[in-house]
C-alpha cells in the first residue's frame, strides 16, 4: 500500500497559478510512489465549497485537516511560499506528531 501524504501548497491569491502548481506537486508525489491528498484542490471544485466565503473556507480547511488522522506524513511544497493556511496545516501536523517534509519543484 502507498503511504498517504497530506500535500500543502498555496491556494488563495493567484488561484489559477496555485492550482496548476498543486497539480504538479501531486504529480511529483505520485512519481515518488506516495498517495497525495490535496484538500484545497478537491473542496474548491465548483458546487462543493466557495473558498471566498470565510465560513465555507474554514469548513474546507477543517475537512482537510481531519485527513491528518490517517496520513503517514505531510509534504510542504514551498516554491511559491508558505501561506497562512499552509502554516496552520503545518502546525496541526506538528501537534499530531506527523513528520513534515519540505520540497521544491525548482519553479
């Protein structure tokens, strides 16, 4: 079975750029033989949650953080910086005792 990895990358701001970057990060994880979960790509899909609504954004973040219960570790892709949401994800992972790896795609 592949290891389960929470993927942290930016979303807010330049959403189109950040979605493309997150997809490249997912590809990188899969190429490394791990199963990434990027809640920010899933929960922001049309008709799921509206990331511009603070209540819905928080719901999506909490739903994503709950996957940390079954993750083997967290990987933080930092080419585009570390956003406040990513910082919260990193803190929650530390609080759970999960290993946190930092990666760059060199972009």
